[in-house]
C-alpha cells in the first residue's frame, strides 16, 4: 500500500503544495507491502494521476527497490506506459515478509482550478490523494507570447548538400491544452517538404508523440507545406520535425507556422522565421556551378540563336521548374548559374525559326555531382527544315449514347509541355475544331461536359493526337466514326466505401509478426467526378475494438469518376503478433471536416488482415553421447535441440542458451555461444551445445533459451519444471540394497532349514556401457546383550555379478544360498561395487540396515496332550476306545499344507503298537493346535500307551515329538475287571439248603470297576452235574464307590431241587457291555447242595462224620455247640480268605 505520496520539485526536494498548470517536478511515492503470497513474476499496477504528465517516454523502465532491514534490494522493475506504472516482481520477493521502499517519476503538473488534486490508484489498493492548491491562470494560446512557440532551422549535411531541416517547437511552457481539432499549419517558400520525414514528437528527440495521442496530416499539393490536425488533446510540449529539399537557390527561405485552437477568442497564433542562404557556411552550402548549353545546327555545326529552354531539377522523383525562358544568344549559348548538385533537365520549348528537333529529341539531361567544382558545357542540335511548316488542325465529334450530337461540350488542347493552347465548345452538330496548330504532339481533354451528361474517363484523361503539317487530325473516341460519347449524369448515389486490406509486401491477408505496411484498396461509389476528397485510414485492434495509436494516415485524391478505387498505405507497428487488424476508413470532403462516407465494420473480413503469431521456441535437451536425459558423474556435452516456429525466412536471428540449476533456480554459469542463423523457412530446428564438467555431479540442469532478432527479444523458453529441457548429472556412484526371500519376493523370513536370499542392488551414477562388478556376502548378525551393539560375522556365503549398465541408474540382483545352520538368526547382505579396473567405487555394509537384513525362521516345535476322548480325566476303557492327541505347534508356515502323523507306543516295552493316525491340515497362523484321534482296539487292558507325533511338509519332516517319558503324551488303559464269589445259605451261612429250598446269598468280590458308574450284576444257578441252566436267576444294579469291592446277590431256590448240587454263575455288565464274569462249574465257593435235613450236621467241603457214642446226648449237645462255633469260625475264615478268593475248608472235627 502507499504510505506517502508528494509532488516534489526533485526526488529529494521539498513537497510542492501550490503549483501552476505545467509546473515541473515529479511524483515521490513511498510504499509498504506485505510480501507474503507474492512470488517471481507477480505484477501490480499504479495508475498515475490524470492531471500529471510524465516526461518519461512510453515503455520507460524503472528499477523497483525495496528496503529490508536497512538493506536495499531490487525486487522488480516498473514500466511506464499509457499513464500506468506496471510493477513486475522478480526472484527473492517470496523470501521477504514485508518490504518498504520508494520510487520517483518526473513530469509536469497539469492541474486546473476545477481539478487541482492528484489522485493515485494502486490497483486493488486504496486511492491516495495529493492535495495541491492551483495557482495562476491557464492563459490563452493565441496571445502571441514569444516563449510559447519556437522554431529552429539548419542545413543538414547530405549527399547533395541541399536538405534543410526544420524543427517547430510548440507549447514550450506546457501551459496550454491543444484540444482535439487543433491545427498547426507550416508553409515554406522555395522548398519541397519530404512527407516521409515528418515526425510529431514530444520533448524527447527520439520519442514519438505521447501514447494515446493521434493526428492526421495533409500535405499541400505543391509540396510547400502541410497541416497537422490533432485528434486527441495534447497537454505537453511537442515538436514538428521535417526535412525540405532545396530545389532553387534563394537569398532566404521563409517558414510560416500558424497554430489554431478551436474555441479560443483569437483562434490561434502565427509566427515566421527566415533562414538566409548567405548566412550558411560554404561547407554546408556546397558548391554552386554554372551550366552552359550551346545550340548548334546539326549540319553546319554553327551556333543558333533564339532557341528557348526551361530548366528542371529532379526532387524526390518529381521534376521541379528551376529556371524558365533561358534563350540562346548569337553565340548559341545560354547559361544557368548558381546551381546546386543534382539531376537537371533542359527542355527546348521554342525552336529557332526554320528548325526542328533532331529525331524528335526536345530535351537533354545532365547531373552535377556533389563536390564537383568545374562548370558544365553541353552541345544541343537542331535540324533545319527544308520546306515551310504549314499549320495543321484537330477535329472532334461529340454524341450521346444514342448517337445524337451534343452541343456545349468544352474541350481544351494542350501542347507537348502540357500548356493550354486553345479551348473550343461543340456546336449544334456536336463538332469542335482546333486550327493553326504547329505540327507536333498534343493532348485533347474534355474539360466541361454538357448539362445532364458526364465525361468519360478517357475524355477526362485526354486523347493523344499528332498534328501533321497542313492536315486535319480526327480525335478518335469510342463511338461510331470515332465520336466521343458522353453518358447521361447518373441519378444521385449515396457515397459508400468498400475496402480490401492486404499485406503490401505480397498481397496476402497475413502480416509478419514484426508489423509492416498494409495496403488498403478503397472502392468508392457515388462520388462527384473531378472533385477532391480526403481519405483517412485508421488501424484497429479487432480483439479490443480500440484504435492502434500512431497508425492513422490520409491522402488527398480527385475522383475521376463516381465510382473508382483509391489505395492507402498504413504502417502496422510491432507488438500485435497473433492479432487480427481491421482498417477503418473515413472519406471527407477536401476541407477534411465534412464526412462523406465511412466504412467501420469490425467484423468485415475484407477490411481485416491477420498478424502471424510471434515466434515460439520449444526445446529438448539430451546427452550428446547417448540421447538420454542424463549425464554421467564425469559430466559431458548437452545438446539442446531448439524447435522454432513463426520466424521470418531470410532474416538473421541470434539464439542464446544458459543452463540453470533446477534445485536453486539459479544459473549454473554454463552458457552457450551466441548462435546466429538465418532460417530458410518459418519453422525448423537448430541446436546449441553446453559443456558440463564433473563439478555439477548430482544436479539437474535445465536449459533456458532466448531468441533475438537484433536487440529485440522475439521468444524465450525458460521453464524450470520442463522435463524436456532437463538433463540430470549423475551423482557419484552409490549402491543401496534390499534383501528378500526368493520364494516370497518379500521380507518373509527364510525357512529354518534355509533358502535363497535375493539381494537387489540399486546403483546410481554409473557410466552406461562400461563393465562393473558387484560382490556380496551374507553376514550373521549377533547382538551383544551387554553393550546392545550388533556384530557382523562372516558366513562365507557369497555371490558376485559383472554387468554393463544401460543407464546411469538401475539395479541388478545377487542370490545367496543359505542352509539350515542359521535358524532363528538374522543375515545381513554386504555389497561392494568395483569398476573395470577393480577399483572399489561404492559399498554398502551396514549391519543395522533393515533393507539389507533377512531373518531365518525358527525351527517348528510340537507339544502334545493325549487323553481319553470320552473322558479326558479317566483312563481308557480296558476294552479299548479313542485317544485324542491335542498337538500344539509353533513356527509352521501359514497357508501351506502339512501332514500330522502319530503312532501309539507301548510304554513298558518302547515298541510300536501298530495303532497309527494321520491328518492333513493348512495352518492359518504359524502357531496353533490340532487334534489327532487314535482308535485303540481291545487287548491293551492295563497298559500305558505313549503317543509319538511327526509333522511333514512337502515330504520333509519338519517337526517331531517322541518322548517315551512324557506323561502328557501318555494314556493309561484300564485293567480288565475281575470278579470272585462266595455262595452260602442265607439262613445259616452254610453251603447247604433244605430240600424245601431257600435263599442263596452270593457275595461277589470285584476288582477294576469304575467308581461312581452304575453296573448290573446278573446271577444264574447251573446244575453242577452237567452245567445246564436251572432257570433260576437274579439281577441287581449297584454303583461302586471304589474300584475294588464286594456286593451280595440273592437267588431264591424253590422246592424240587432235593439232592442237587447247584453252582452260581455271575456276570457284571456296564450297560449292555459285559465287563466281568465268573462262571466256574467246579468252584466250591460257588456251589450249594440242596438236601439238608434239620438236626443233621453237614459241612461243605471235607466233612468228617463222628460216630455216635454212649454219651450221645452230651455228644449231641456238645456237637451242637461245637457246630455253632464252627460256623462262626468258618465265616470268619471266609472273610479272611477274600484276598485270595479261595473259601476256607473250615475246621475238621
């Protein structure tokens, strides 16, 4: 933003707060910018006050300086143009937080009483107003104040020393406003103005009139001056500079200037000045010479008097009359004195009496060279006429289009010098006659048509006739019998214009991007024949619809007919490449103010020319050696192929190049030589080369190019991000690696039994095509638990490869074969790079590098638990069952099929039982568990079985568990249950029943039952004699509390079994399963005899019957008592015999 602005007398002078219109000084502006967000190339604009006129020409460059921390920095440039100051920031501004500074632009104060203050508008920022008190009066430019106008004139050294340079200075004090419509007229005597040299300028000698000011110029037909009409207001001092050619020496040359400003009381101001020939030094004046012509008779070589000549000098392609009526004397001579150097022509306008031209030659030319000091004398001859000359006549006939004679048409006859000889009007018969004509060449023109008719173009231009002595020559028109035909005056037609604009150089509709001359062929209709008009042309920018400043031009012409064409050349300046340019045309009457017709259609293709796009360049930078976008670390040569478009064939251009460091955006200091070339076509290519040394290794270089034509920058290509323009210089060789498992192509650990390690070695900075060798070795990484540091121990596992890289950067792979010695370890790949000479140029040996490290997996392990599948807390049943072996595994490979195999081993003998199981599975994780079932048949009661396990992967045994002493792998088989029994009479506990039967109590002693489980005990009586069934049986259920015990079963024996031995058979069932039985037909303990007579002593087993004696009663009583004791003792003995399951034989008496 603007923090301070003042109008000062000088940059460091005091502020001016009161000023007159036109006061000299300048604007002093201080600013303070928040630089955040600005970057290289950003722009902003200051609109200068409308009532301030800078003295700086358009497009003047200013340095834009910022003060930061007490130091001045150039952060950009400012360009003044069209009342605005456009600032372009450059590199480095983005590094500043805030910037302060000032700038100064000189000029003049153009305030008025109504508008005294000056207002600055810095674009999107706030406006800033400088307060000024207006002083003085605007005055009147017609007042004639001497200092308002000035004029200077001097001779210019030239090839013919005859050019006078004039400079007219106006509005010297800048106190006037020459409003649009103001005219400045300049007329000089004895001179011819050169139109091409007229320049309307500001005070700066080399600058054109201030941007935005437009004007037109009318040159007088006689070449003596011109009139400038301003089309916009001019409020500053300006000059009219031009050259005039001196075609006739005079004592003095006067220059008169008149300035007229519309609306002023007295109209304007006139002033004049003389430049005297006598005041000019001879060095500037040049040499004055005499030209002498001697007139002679061709046949006698005698001088002839009375011949009259006119002297012409050629000025800018036109013959200017310098002397007239030069007549030869008696000596036949005429002298033209005081002539400047140049081209002259003497024309004989009157012959000596009785003489004629020799071969029709009536003039002679001569050139006076610059620096020539001697006078010139030439001879010129006439031929004597042998017969008297008889005058001739010319006759013509005038008719209308229907061949009716026309009266009243005026014709004029001109002699060979275009002098009027006579005029005649056609009579009622349409005839006119010119008599008394000296033989020679004449021109007859229709100078006035009859009322209601118009002359033809041929009649206006004139008919060439040759008059022969004594004869009448008929003018031959286009009608019958040579009549001259007049057309009737056409009905009034509204004047109109139609135009065709083309490139003057080649007639096309395309202009070169540098500009050029546009020829605008204007077709007009409805004009008045013979009337003078002023044609004004103006170039317009089609895209904006605005005038292109300084391109207006005009010409005066006389319409030869109502319809015709007039060409107008307009100069298109440089700066409009790629645009469409439209010519606007305005047709005025000769006064230049009355508009007759115009053609201002912005979309008219006929009025439009297209300017070719300006040149463009695109580039591709590569390594000259291989065509890639990379150089080796040693450097090399970069070839930059520049593709150009839109150049002008045959014009010399200069191409400049420079290499930039892409990382910093700064120059590398490497430039190409200026390459000059002349293209043969608009589009093509050209190459420049840059030599790069090894000091730039590791950088990326971007080629910048600039194309000049002379000192003008035509095109550039400076894109720091362009890939095509970039070439990388390889850094010094480096290697980096990544070690992976070949099987998985990643960092998955190797199997515990080994594998193949692939080590991808990435290299940079190598020279393509040269041989290199990379060697590698796997190191075993061991960690010192105390220090925490790792040590690399060589394994002896090595690999090497020799290769030739195709590019500077790339990769190769080494392979290392690892065996099973490094399970659960870490291997690190160390690499070394050698050049063709065996020199070590790079290595990568970092024991801590994770990229170089590969892990070897742990050895798989198994842990098992074998149990009774039905009840894990119980041994397996004696008759067999299913053993479930839960195998817990670690370090298997997820997703890979494995086979678990198991076998039961007799723990007592260590021998296989032949009972095996097998299962295939795919683990989802490395660690897990799986069950394996073994079906155990009968026959292993009472044994202890141990499960051995093996895991197989791809036919490789990778884990086993074979521990004969492992309790977790061991399952007990229950012993087979057994039973023994003891049967007795329930009534008296003996082994005899009465003949009436009774109840047998069968005490069953069992071993090996399962406590808490319900069993069924079945008993059956069999005939001891033959083992047949008796049909007597009993059943009961019981639940043992311990594995070994006893239970009673009662069997009822009815009558009918007298004198019969029966044996009790017993069966123990677990559900429907027989788990134990006792069926021994010979068992005494299970036997009962049915035949017991009350009072008779009987014994089971060996019985001794005592004979009766005399003391019988005592014996019987004693026997009874004894028997009772005996029974009790026997039962006691049976109780004690349960351990052997053998009944006692009792006491033998």
